[in-house]
C-alpha cells in the first residue's frame, strides 16, 4: 500500500509531464493493484475521474483485445461460481491469466446473489494468475454494462487472456453480456424438463454452448437433459452460420467435464476464426450506437420544456394526436441541435 502510494505519486508527476496517465505503465506491465485502481477510476461518476478514465482507456486500448471473452449465465444456484472457480483454476494453473467480472444490475431486486463477495471463489481469488472483480453494485443496466466493457479493456491491457463475465439469469443483462463477449455459455441443471420451460427462449438463442452442470448428482437425468437441450438448440437459428450451438455436461464440484467445456470453447474459437473479429467490430458499433442514442436523448431532454413533453404525451394517450405528430411537434419546438435530426 505504502509502497504503491509513493510510486503512484512519482509516476503521477513524471507522466503528467509526458501527458500519460500514471496508471498506464503499471497496468500494462500487469500489476493487479494498478488494474483494480484503473477499474475503480472507470467506475467513478465524478467528472474529473471520468475524463481521466477515458484518457487512460484510450492509451491502453491498442494493448487490449487479446483475450477470449466468455459470458456465463444461469439461474441462481445452478453452480456459476463453482463452475468459474473450477474452470478458472484449471486455466490459471495452466498459465493463463484469468479475469472474472460480473454484470448484475438487478442485485437490489433479486437479493444480490451474484458476486457479492469473493468467498464464492476462494481458491481462484488468491491465485496469482487470477483477478476477480465484483459487479459494480449500483446503477442502471446501461451504466453497469459500460463499466464492465471498460473493465474488459483494462483487464486485457493488463495481460488477462481469458475473461469470464458472469451474469445472473434474470432480466436483460444476458443480452448485454452476450453483446460484449465472444462466447456465451448457459449453465443449466439436470432436470431439463422443468429447466427448458424455465429458460427463456431468448436466452437459449444467445447461447453458443450449454452446459448441464451438477451431472454428478443424477447422471441419467443429465444425459436426458443434454440430449433434450441439443434437440432444442438444433431448432433455434444459430447466431452465426459457422457454429452450431451444442450442449455438454459437467460437474463443477468434481471437475468432470470441465476440460471438455474448455476444449469446446477452443474449437469454437478456431471455427469462428475471423468471424470473431467481425463480431467484436459489430459489438463495438452497436455499443457506439447505443451510447449515441442515449446521449442524443439526454440532450433532447435537457433542451426540452418538460411541460410540452407532458402535454404531448397526454395528447397521445388521449388519442387526440398521433405519436408521429407528437414527435414532429416536439422536435419542431425543441431548442437543441437534435431538432430536425430525424429522431
Ligand atoms: P450460483 O448461484 O449459480 O453461483 O451457484 P453456486 O456456485 O453458488 O452453487 C450453488 C450450490 O450448488 C453450491 O452448494 C455448490 O456447492 C453446488 N454445486 C455447484 N456445482 C455443483 C456440481 O457440479 N455438483 C453438485 N452436486 N453440486 C454443485
């Protein structure tokens, strides 16, 4: 702590002269402490921190991108943290640098089961090749996903080559995590009959791999679940033409099947090849569009007389104005540069 404080001060002086962010060099050389500090900076909502974080991100961006980004979802209790611990340890022992991030905008509602504390992955937490970051605890889904995307960049710049991004199986966060990862993995339970009904079709459609976890608890049921899932996956339209999503089975508790899941992930990566880079590009553009939409909307609201907005909404509700007329009326009246921008 002490040592870092002194070092940071010196760096701050030296690199502010060179116009570099002082966290960039230690981050790029793989310091976990610098990575943690950089993520904290990116999570801060103070305007001066946001500026610094953006400068840092821009600086390290050329060093990011060299990882396999794996999204993981599944209902609470399916075994996500046990699975991440098992897979993460195996990879970290093999020399990979593994970062675990989480997206959980729903914690106050769902009871906050996800990534609340690091005791859920006790061995991985202390492994020198691993970095675990709990979910930013508050904020809108947009805010949480932005911070996670930035954390991805920072982890990659720090040399992490496997990113495991966990989300809980509720709400919209799966779509968001699928939109920032290369491979999306759905964990399910052996009682697939009930499970299949419980899993939203939308989430199945996002999955590149399904893993029936806890196969040790009921091997026969796990076999059935695996084949039912495989049939269901065949009926869905795959996300890309090159890969047919498939179901596997594993036991995060005993470790059986975990190596096969990683083999399948590697096969997926090889099979997709260049398509993965294209997918990342379109994810980035998607994110850009989303940010732009939010920013333009915010700017519009700032420039908008709220009484006008309320009045138009009432007219639309009452059926005295069509939505199209209402939008035209508002944009005509708005003082902001968004007026006439074809919103
Ligand atoms: P999460 O809420 O999805 O993160 O689930 P956890 O990883 O906390 O696991 C929930 C419970 O299931 C814990 O008691 C685990 O020990 C147990 N569990 C996880 N994976 C397995 C498994 O493969 N087999 C068995 N039998 N139990 C498991």
